[in-house]
């Protein structure tokens, strides 16, 4: 592994090119988008590009999509786009919209947070927006400690790279587990609940009034507004625009496998499962199971990789007219639709239970299960 000096000696910073190391941020180039695009979004945690989500709360309505608009000559192929479709002013104190990313605690032990050796954290990203002005990036940890910085979107409709360094936190050690360690929040609009104080530029216990700049942009102010982001990276250490290591691209298969720890589906990757009712999957075989009683059939499905935790499951029929909550059991003679669906998910597999009314099934008999699923274990 070679040591490379970025910028000039006067920067007094030497950055290590991590040619074979794993990026801390998953899918920072926005290439993986298993769920598909969204329209009419005005609330909730909304995932389009994997591992990132957008949260509007009483502030406009948005279409969120994976896009091909990217910075020229930087190697990026995809970005995430927020497009305001219904404008909203900050009428309520608690109105806001934020673009967010969460990271597991056990993947952040190298930050040495909560010790006297706590490391600086540098966040870099590319942004393009119709709205210019001041915006806020906040880091929030699992202990409700936060720190914020502003950055400036200088030119409308122009890709700009932003590099923000945050001092290490000698308090608030992170648990070494699979829970949420830190959340990165790009604030794109906020009411006075979040903007009425003095911006918190050092680590402190969370105080809502100090989280966002009072001058923060409002991406929801007009239906002409949109916001693009790509190339999100997190580096351990203090860097600037001269010394920050180059964005580290991962091959698609590696990035997809890392994303599947948090969300996976039986649908082909080219199929948008946001509107499951529009998908007719034909013979989507989930596995071989057995009749446990005259009214119950079970099949065990191994996930594509071990998930972060036991996931929330959703089941969708594979053939004919897709119907929520139904799979098909085929025993060599008849295709039978269950009257009920249940599951017992673990992090590495799920046991699917199909119930039938009327009895008459032969206990112990094997059968083929046909159906689709999604499994979600997001932070």
C-alpha cells in the first residue's frame, strides 16, 4: 500500500490512499437502488439508493430517484435526485426535510470516540442544486450528542465538491454492536425548532434549537427546485479539499452484497418492487418445504447474506395476478394459494409458514413454494 501526498507540503497533511481497504460509507456513489424510484413523498423514511434515505416532515412533496446526472470526469455514474413537486414554506416550527445516512456502531470503532484519542472525521460529497446558499451537515451519535457545520452551495445547477472536517469527540463512546452508531444529516429545510439557537459546531448533548443554521436553504420553496448528491465518503482524520483521498469505488457486486445486509429481495435487480402489484414474476421458486399438518406448510429460505438483524418480511405472489400476502404451494398436482402467511425471520434465514383452510393436506409431504419477498433490516 503506497503512501501518497495530496496537495502541498504546507497542508501539513498526508493522506493514505487505501487502494484495497473497504470504504466506511456503503454505496456512496449511489449505484445500488434495489427499491426503485418514488413519487408523492411528504413523510417517512424513504429509501431509493440503498443505505441512504430522505425524510420530509410537513415541508413539501418530492419525487426521489436514482439519476444519471453526475460530476464530469470524476468516474461517477449515478446520483440521488430530490425533485420538489409540491412547494412548502416553513410554516410550522418543527417542519423539516433531511437527507440521511446511518452507520453501524461496530463499523466505527476506529473513530475511538469517547476516548482521549478520538479521531477527526471528514465527510466529503458532491452536490448540485437549483437553490444556492447555506446548508447544514450534522453528525448525530447514538448517545444523542451532535455536531454541525455549514457549507455553501455557490452556483445553481453546478456540481460542487464539499469537504467538511469534524473534531473527534472525547465523550459518548459508541457501543460495539450492530445498532446505529452515527447518523449523517444533510438538512435541506428546517423550522425554528431546529434553527432558533446558535449552531452547534462542537460536540454537545443534542439541543434541537442549535442543530441547523438559521440561514439554511429550503429545497421545498419552489417546484422548480431539485437537489442531487453523489460521491459521499467518510474518512478518519482531518482533511481539506487538497488532502482528501480520492473517492474509493467498489465493484457493483461488492457494493450490492454490502447493501443486502440491510435490504434484499427475491425480485431480479432490474425489477422495481416499490409497486409490487405490477410485478408478475412467473415461476419464482422460493424453495422446497414440507407439510407440517393438514392446515400448515413450512419452507426455510436462506438469505443472500447474513442480515444486520432479523428483518421485517413482506411476501408477494409470484404468478398470475400478484396479490399481497400470498404465495403458491405446488405438490406436483395442484397449485394451492394459502389463506394466511407468517414467518419467523432470523438474521441468516427465514421460516415461512403458509396456512390453509379446509385441511386435507398430507403431513410430511414435500412441495415446491413459489413466491417473492423483501427483507428489511435497516438501522
